[in-house]
């Protein structure tokens, strides 16, 4: 039997390899190459270092493991199964990539307990890892006491060549180096193969030197296939360097063990086939049937259950003593972990009357953020180098910097994409933090993949997006969103809110904070320019997405539907039309997403089917508005790119004026 | 007068500075800091090196200049004005950032002759520059002869800290280093300031070391404010290194000359104000009125006109002699420059009948690409490391690699965003090349900013996107587009086409190639899975966006509207409904964008207003479909994220079956 011919370590490593080989073969789909090559480093990491409790995957102080090279998902499922997580049984592995299995094609945190973040889109995982490490550093700086370290874990990431080619990983690594995140340890599976073949065809840079340039501690394990001692030493050395993140380049062979396919792109993303599997079994002296894990290997790996229980139990003692000494901090910390909000938190959100000075909604956003920050210590975030344009600074709070991790103002640099994934990582630390990331609305294009992942993976990030229309002005069409709102509203499970004034901005934040605690992201779109405070605007209205702002007696002849900075045009246009004897309703529609979630009766009460004459007014694309204006309606919109000129000129020239709204309404009225 | 107190060089440099200062002050908007700091390097570059013909901005063999730090647009406008381009007069500069001026907020190639690419969204310009340099290298390798170099120019880029923080610049620089693009020279305006203040708050990596890691030749000018000789030497040294791109770090002071604001974020993006301008004038001993350029400076800079005319004239002679010796190559080259297509090019596009084997549209795409590549030497492109999934290889053609620039198969690596901007750069080389870039449809999210810029800046790129729905299957929701089509259709001036079968794929390419020559981009969405060839599908129909594929006698009771892989479901559903006595029309709608461009009569003929019972069928979000199905219609769609399972299972489970289309139609029929 194999036990006689290979060490316990090799037995464990080959168990990982063949679980991957067999699962991919059964599914006839998947990526065996990475798990076969990265099995040794993953084994050493999980056997010698990872502190997790398989029976309580959400134990707070666990080490976080991220498989940034998410296509190698079977590596992670094999580890979870072998370590004793209930979320992945051998039957689950046999259902790899099948409908409603707990073992989907790529690791999905919302499906499989033990998976921390959703990976697959390359480069996201390592950037999530930076966010996880930042969350740890922040909470540690804030809550740990000299005599009680209640926050103390590492974040480990396995990433591949593909991750390292993506720009987002460079952004995130540069930022992690800047921050000196010593408890972030990345293992780079340097296998020299990507889908197009050898990395020689496209990727010949010196990755280690690049990470050194970012300020990382860089190590190299030359034989990642066999030199387990070198892997163990490298990880130990990485842990010993506490002021820099560490990148360990581990040179491996993709598909290790497959005589004909290892070290080729052919094994990256396809089943080996029965013949090659037989040869691989023979080559690795693996005498076990498919999905059969030798008892010695399983028993050894399952020691993780006992280790994990002990680790959690020890931590519970530490926390109990912490709680005894530091009751106030412990109470706050426990509230964070509970995902609960403090009583009355939303009372700090201001409301306004038309007498209050008109301000840009980005300015109201600043007020909300600051008032919320005072009552919600879990609010942490910042801007991608537009702090004083986005107005996202928490006043009186310091900057989150190396050695100053207790602070909450994060300067992400001009790194929108990494900012997105870092916020997601902080949210998915599942410690109650509410991260926010800000830039100009147009630059959501740079971070769209991360915004999508926030919605997919239930990361309660808040996206604070300012300069939300051609009202942006002089910067011109490269900076003026047109299709941007539509493109974001189309994302499932992302709530987009574009408030009309100060009160609606408070409503937007009320929704966003509640969403965050329910693990859902929210995107807020704010104006650069001043807007009047409207009579009748309400927080309650915002929570319903759309509501009647101005109404007439009886059934309206026409409904004007506005969002954000154009809502006030609708109000004034309605006054003029009313003066001419028309029966006009104005609907404020800060969020079509929320409106669509209301019941049919409410929607009918706001937009009665019988009233077919409708005009939407939004300084953005008409795309998507026909759902609300119907076939007889008109959209006052902009369906071309914008132009460079003062914002007021742009708005006027493109038809966002009371006169044009009135004229369009009359056209619709016929 | 100033002439006595400063050199001619300083006079020119200060002319640039004060044009920027005065234009921003007049507009009360703009970014004076970069032009003031980068004026010396820009002056040396344009005075000593740039070969352009101001009176013929499109002269083919000009050096290309890209201001990647596009917010510093006044630097570029000042250079164009001083060098004698007719597109920017002093009156135009006085209209900086005003409605319909030729001096918009950021450089826009489609507005201002002499501007090569549209910049402002950071990092795009340096990646465009890589594309420009690739175009030059490709054409040089293909057309130059030992005795006649008709393609021989440099690409110069000025980029800033912001560009260098963006991931896209890292991707592009890594790829440029890999390719050894020796005629790409980037000047990095190292001024240590970004909007949030000192780069110390977010960006402390060693940029030079990073570029060395990418394989670049790296130089440093320590005093970029005053050491003109060092700048000149660095550029000369850069030109001398022909096997690597060069990055020259030029350390400067942002807002140089402003006593109180230089070296602060305050001067990055705001007017100086009258008081500080007076102090700056005094400090730099500038005695000229606003917008007044000393004659000596203007005369000196305007020598560019004579130099340019001479350069073009010399090139014309070289080309004449080339044409005499190499008539065939010259004819092809001239055709490329003319933007004309060869006669009968579209005859190579195949059509199919239902008897032909059903294939995935990505496979038909491969056929089209290969047939077109045989008749269109200007077709060049590839995939972001998914060549054999996207099926984008030109068979029998070599790989575009260092020293093998004549080849047309580009391996972009896993760098979607850079791929996008590189393709745009190749298209905007304006030499007739038709670049294409490919990845999975979902990963347009990674390159969306570049796709948008292709549409805005009139870059005729072709985006080849495969695996276009949940039919993608096992990879699961991270890889399955849902909202992606809607988000792309919303982009102005981007034609999105999702063909239903082989013939429609040919139609899609016919549109895409014609679009490319008209400087408009096209995005093609192809299926992973097999699709039957449909009776009645046509190339002509695709060019109209939507057309009647199956019709009934008389006025239809219901219209089924399908796109791409769901069109055949509509056809079969119509057969079943017809068998039950219903009058059914099927409209194939491969491109809502093209359909919207048709005249009202045509649109009415396809979707008569009187027929209000309509069903759209697309394995994607319903977002945007209400425009076509109206208030009484239904969308067979998927408005949640997908799932990991075999593609056919996903489609069936989410309702993309004939049965569900029939059931939905019956529901609509009532």
C-alpha cells in the first residue's frame, strides 16, 4: 500500500491532489493544475500554521485564508474537507460544479462556510486579502490591550501568475507595502504557466523585484514541489517580519505528477482524462480509488478540529478576561461582531426644510458621514485620492497609516479597483466594520469588477460616488457619467441611490448603513453642484425608492419623475404646469432598485397604470427608464457623451432646464 | 524686460507656464500645477526631439505625444499653440474649458487636431502609448525595407504619480517591457504631490525599481525644474537604447514658481487666484500680460512649423522612392492610411443554412476572424490569456513578440484593462490598423473604462467577448454575465451585437469592420455553447439591428424578440404556438443599438405599435428591455446572479427553455 512508499506528508499532499483530479474528472470541468502544483504549500500552511476552527468557521480570531487564484477551487475544497469543515463533505466534493452544490466552480463565501471571500476574477483575492489584513490591523490597534490581545491573526493568500498580471493586484500590493501590513503573507504559486501557455509569451517581468519595489519582504522557495522544510521556513520567516507584508515566491510545477500534462497549459483548466489519471496515479504511487482518502492522511489533517477547538477555547479565555477588565471596549467589540447597530444611531441624520441653505449632496454626504462616524465606530474608509472633492474625511480622526492603524481615514491613492476589493475584504472580515470607498461616479468604471463582487459576495461596502452628472462641468466627457447610473442599477443586489437634497441624502445613508449590516452593498450618487432643499422630501420616502413629492387633486394628467439633481426641476416645472391648469404629480425616485422591491399596491399608488403620460428627468442616459415612463412617456435624458463647459452651461445646453421639462411635459400631454 | 533677465529657453518654458496659469485663472477651473512643473521637460522634448508637422497634424510618420496626465491639458494646448498648430490659437486658449471650444478640460483627440488620444482617466494614456508604439513597431517590421524606412517614429508619454498608481499603467508597462518596445519613451513627472497631498500618504513605493522589474531602461533627472541639459541627455540616452522602453523619472516641483502654492496639492487642480498669480509673475520675473507670449519665445517655438514641413517633405521623398521600388507594399500601405477597405472584403464572410452543423458563435467568430485576416492585413489583436477559449488566433500567423513585431497574434496576458487601452492606441495610430481584444464577456468589467474611451474617442477597436451568458456554465456566477450586456448597450456610440448563429456572426463582423474604418468601436458577444443555424437569419438583418426572422399571416398577436443564443428558443416556441393557432412573429434582435438607429418606419414595420403583446428572451438582465416590450410585455430574463452548474442545466433552471417561452407568451396573450 501507499503508506509504505510515501511519508505521511506526501500522503496528505497527494490526497489534496487526487481529490482535485477526481472531482474535476467527475465534473468533466474544472482546474486541476493549480491544486496539484500548490498542494505542498497549501498542506504546509494548513498543517503547520493556519489557526481555524473547522467546527466554527466564523470564530472571530481565525487566520484568514484566501485562494486568490480561485479557479483552483478544488484546492480549497480539499483543504476544508480534510480539515473537517462540515460545509464540504466527500459527497459535496463529488458534486463539484453541480447545481446547488456547496462546491461551486469558484470559491463563494456565500455558499461554502470556510471560504472567506469570493474569488475567480483574478487579482481580487489578493486585494481582498489586503482589506482583511487592514481590518485586523485596525481592530487590533483599537481594541487590544497590553495584557489582552483579542485581535491577533494572519491573512494568508495564495495567488498565481494570472493574479500577478492583473493591475488590481499591483495597486493592492503597492498599498499594502505602503501600509507595512506585516501580518499579510502571500504565497505566489510561480508555475510559469497560464492559459495561453508558458508565461514567456506575455509575462517575463521580475515579480519578486517588483514586490520589493512595493516595500514587501520577499522570499523564494525554489522547489515548491518537494521542499516542505523550505516552505515551512519561509512562512515562519514571513511571520517573523512584522513591519512589512511578505511575498513568498514558491516555484512549482502546474499539474505536478501528471507525466504528460504537468507543466503545460493543458492541465490548467481541463480534466486529465482517464488514461492520464491512471498514469498520474501510477507516477505518484497512488493506489487509492477515486475520492478515497487514506485514513492516515485524513486522521492527520483532521487534527485541525482539535487544534481549532483549543485555539478558540484559549481565545475565549482571553476574551473573558478582557471583558472583565475592559467592559466598555468589550461591549463595543461584541456589538460589532453581532452585526447590530446601536440604538438610535439613525437619529443623528439631519433633515432639512426649503429654508435651509442649498448645498451639493456631496456636502450633505460629508455631514452624514461625520455624524454617523461619531456614533458608529465601525465606519472606516476614504477616497481614491479625491478626499476633498468627495468630501469623505471624518473630521478629527487621524489617517490610517503604517503604525497608525487605529485611525479611520484611509487614503487609498489613485487605486479605485484595489479600493473596491479592499473595502470588500474589510466587509468580509465579518467583524462588523462598515467600509466605504469614494471616487467620482464615472470612475466606478475602474472598479466595476469589485463593485459587482460586493453585490455577489454579500460584502456590505458603501460606495460614495460624487460628481454624478454632466453638472460636473469643465472636466468634460471623460469625467461626466452618462450611462454610469444605468450600468450600476443593472447589477443585481446593488442598491443605487441618487438623492435629491439634504433630507434624501440622510435617507440614502439610513438605507446604506442598514444594508451594510445586512451584508449588502449600496452605491450613493451625489452632486457636485448646489441643490435646493425640497418641501416634502423625506427619509421614509427614500427607503421606498420612489414616492410622491408633489401631488395634485384627483388623478394626475401627467407624472414627472425626477432623481437627484433633476428632482427640483420637476418640482418647478410642476408649479408652472399647475399654474396653467394641468394636474401634475411629481415623483421623487432616488432609487429604482428600492422602488422595484415595494409591493405592487405601493408601486401602483405612486405610478398608477392609468396615468400613461409620464416624463422622467435625469441628467444621464435614458437607458432603463422606459420601465417607468412606458410607451407613451418621454425621458429628458442625455444619450450622447457630455462636453467640457461650466456645469450649469452643460445642464442647460443638454436640456436640463425647467423650460425643457415643461416643454417635454406639454409634448407628452399632446 | 524679461528678455534681458532670462534665457530664450526660460522664456519659452515660462510662456508655457503662464499660458496655463492665465487660462486656468480665466476659466476659474483647471489644473495649473502639472503644466508649471512639467514645462521644462515638455519644452526640451518638443524643442529638441518631437518630429511633427503642425500644419499637417495627421502626417503619418510624426512622433506621437501623449499627455497621460491629461488633467494637465493646458500643457498640451500651450505646446500646440506655441508650435503653430492651427487647432489651438490664443483665442482658443482664452476659451479653455468653455462650451464648444477646441481646448476642453482634458485632451480630446476628436476635438483638437494634434491631440493623439483622449486622456484624463488616469493610466489610460501610458497604455495608449504602448499601443501606439506597438502599431509603429508592427508597421515598421512589415513595411520597412533596408533601403527605405517609411515607418520610423517615437512615442513619447508624460505621466504622473496618479497614472503610476493606477493598475492599468502597471499592466501596460509590464507588457511593454516584455515586448521590448524601444521606441516608447515615458517621462514620469515625479512631483510627489497628488490630490490628497504628498504622495507620502499613499504612494511610497520605488517606481524606478518597479519599472526595472518590468524590463524597462530607467533613468532619473534629479532637477527637472532647471537642468535642461540633463533632460535632453536623458531623452537622447533613451533613444539610444533600442531594445527596451525607457522610463525617465523627472523630479519636478508641482506649480513651480508659485511662491506659496508650489509643492502643494492646492495648485494641482485649482486656479492660483489673482494675488498668487501676481506673486508668481514677480517670482519668475514675468512681465507680460495674461495670454501675452513674448515674440522671441513664439518665434523660437514656431520653428517647429518649418522643421515639420521639412520632415514631412523628406519623408514624402522616402515614400516616393519606396513606392517606385515596392509598388505592391506601397499600395497596401496607402490603402491602410486611406481608411478604405479592399473591394469585396466582405465576400469572405460565410452564410449558413439550418442543415449546417450547429456551432458556438465563438467558433463562427474564429472562422470570420480568420477569413477576414486573410484579406485584411490590418487586422491585429488577440486575447487576454484566453486565446483558445475566445478562439481569436489567426491560424498560420506568428505571435507578436519582441523582435517579431510583424506578426498579428498578440498575447496580452491577463491584462484586460491594458488590452483595451492598447487596442485603442493602435486604432488611434490612425494608420488603418483594426485592433481587436478578447476576453470573457464578464471581464469587460475589468476594462470598461477603456471600452468607454473607445466609444468616446472614436477608436475603431473590436471587442470580441465570448462566454456571453449563464450558458457559460460551471465557472459560476463570478464568470456569468447578467447585467453586462445592458451595461454595455448603455454606452453611447458603442455598437453591441449578440448574433444568434453563424450567418448573424458574419453580419456582426461585417458591421464591426465597417465601424472600425469609420472610427467607431463594436462589441461582439458570442456563445460558449452550440447553437443551431436558423432559417431566415441574414447578414442584412444584422446590419439593421433587429429584423423579422419568422412571421405569420396578417397582424401578429404576439411578437417574440430574441437575441443570440435565445433566438432559437423563440423560433421553436413560435412553432409550438403557431401549431396551437396563434399568430406569432419572431424578431431577431442582435443589436438594439443598430435597431434604434433605423428610421421610424422600419422600426414600426418590425415592432408595430399596435402589437403590444411582446416577449423578449435573453439570458441576461431584463434591464433596458421595457423599451421594446412595452408595458404589456414580459421579459424572459435573469435578474439575479447565476450559479455554478453545467451550462445547459443553468439555462433550463433559470427558465431559458422553449417551454418557459411558450408559457410566458401564453401568459402575455392572457
